[in-house]
C-alpha cells in the first residue's frame, strides 16, 4: 500500500475524537515517560486541557535513575499535572517467585490497572470523578497480544494484562499506529527530538529482561549493566548523527539494552574462581518494531561494553551478544 500517513491530519482527527469521547470528563493518563505515552498525553491535553491528570507509577522495574528523569523531563517540559506513585514494594511482592514470562506480564498489567483505579478513587475525592484511562497503546502491542483472532506472541501489559471489568473507560488514540508513525506525530506536536527519538522501553520494564525470578538483587545488577550498554551505544549513535546529520540513519541502532538470563557461569577474578551472572547485550535496527535485525556494531564498541561490565558490575562474570533477528525472535527476551 502507498505510504500516505499524514501526521497533522491524524492529530486534528484525534483531537476532535478525544474531545467528543471524553466530553467534560476527567482523564487519567498512564505516563511512563516513553515515546508512546508522552505523545498520547500531549495529544490528549490538546483535546481536554486541564482535565488531563498524568500518573507515573514507579514500579521498581525502571532503568537506572529513570524515575527521577521522568519527573524532571515530563514535569518541567510540559505543563501537565503529574503524580508519582512509588509502588516498587507492591510490584516486586506480586512478582516474587514468578518465573513464567506471560504470568509476569499479566501480573504487571493487572497491578497497573489496580494502582490507577485506586488513584482515580483517591483523586475523585479531591477533583471529582474520573471516567477515562489514557494509554499509549500502539498497533504492535495489540497484534502481539493475540487480539482479533491472531496468535499470542507475548501479552503487553496494556493489552493482555487488562482485567475484563474496569471502572475506567479506555482512551487509546495511538492504537492504529506503528512506532515510526508515533514519532511522526510527536514531531508534528512539537515534542523535543531527544524524547521523540528515545529508544522504546517495554511497559513491564526490567521484569522481562530479568529472566526467571525477579528480585532487587538481580535488578540492581541488570540496571548497572544496562546503563553501560546504553551509554556506549548512545556515544556510537551520536557519532553517526554527527557524520550523517540524520537522527535514525541506516547504521544507527534503534533499541539496545542488557539482559540478565537466569544462568550463572564460572569465571576467574583476582586469581580466584567465581560463579556469577551472565549478561546479554541486545542491539537491533528497526523502523516499526514489527520486524528487526541485530545491529552490526563495531568490535571496538562491543569490546568496550564487555570490559566495562566485567570491570564495573559486581556479580557479572561473562558477556554475550545476541545475534537474533525478529522474526524468529522478538526484540525483548520475554
């Protein structure tokens, strides 16, 4: 089919549609600080104005320092009301001893909705009743979650994890779009490039990059390793941008992160035997998240990442690089 998506027309249509649907009702936004939820929030704010209330749930499954960064970035750059809910103990408690990927996703999705319904009731006492829940759901989330008769690839927390009965009516203005189209809408809305082109981060967070049981000890190792992976590939992408002047060139890496498999490996440190965690590195090129190919990173970049992880991350003894395309794999490991 001819690619004739018009971001400005989409914005105009959605502002009108959201306004008709929400009317004078208040809208609660599930804001993660990522591209999808931020674009959905800015778009909806243009339709309902001050009736939009954003809630950032800190699940304890975020990347290093990310909770503070979300509040700093979104709170100061956009004139929105944002409430931070610290729920790390709650989410980690629900995930204790759970190892099945689908069960993790469904638990996180259900807990998200439970938090929002509790917050909506609390806010109703202060601001009046809230009738709508805004989510940054995009089409790949729906397709992979097995809706419309399709097979389940993996349930996304904002689709497969939703309970059958909710007190809030869903608003999902981006649900027909692919990731590249969401970015086009973000640019048309005037959102800063550093946010529009931010790499995707899954709703379930590090829970699906920490294989097996999820606990704070494993998450701590994963956060430190992930920060190194992102730091070094950020540098690589920035060098490409300086050379080409294109933010998402053919050689740039689209999504990149660390994985903590549920395995350990023997190693040697300080002339002594170790038996610690293995760290995986995942870096892919993609446009719409439906297909992806592994990034052919220079050996020097991979060497730096490996050396830094093994030197700086306590509890890591081995590093590997994932060479799997989508399909047959998915971008995330769970």
